[in-house]
C-alpha cells in the first residue's frame, strides 16, 4: 500500500496524532511523518519565495 505525503498531512490536519497514524499504517515510521512535514515546509517556502 502506498501512502502519499498529502494523505499524511491531511490526517495530521484532521487531528490525528502521529501515534494514531503509525498505529493505522504499520509500514510507516516516525521519520516518514517528519519527512512529510519537512516536504510541506520546503514547498511552502518555495511558493513564498517565487511569488514575491
């Protein structure tokens, strides 16, 4: 099963905790969730910089 970064971010935005996500998706590890957050932060930074 493949889980996208978007899916993980949606779960977090919807109120799920990291522990709940890890429990529901046993193939994920904590670093995967941190990587999704880093991806989102980097994307936001790039969108902000290019829109100036």
